[in-house]
């Protein structure tokens, strides 16, 4: 995972004033999963990537592609 994705995920979350726990609840994952995503230690599965895209109302390419 690129650091650019990590930064975009944090920005998307911050724009909504969500904590990692808030985002995790919205996505149906643990807070630890969100933390790992944001630190670049975990690559999301394809279904999770699409959930993130839909949640933030952005094309998947805008979040995951450099």
C-alpha cells in the first residue's frame, strides 16, 4: 500500500471528524484494522476497498491509485 493511500484515508476520515473507531464501525471492521490500514501495514481486501470507496463517495481510483 502506498503512503499516498494512507494519507488519503486519514484525510477522508478527518473530513468527517471520525475517529478510527467511528470509521471501523461504518466499515464493519475492527479499529485495529483501520489503524493498520492507516499505517500501511495492511492492504484492504477488494470488498473492503469498495466499501471504503462507497462510504466516502469517491471513485475507488481516487482513494487507492497513485
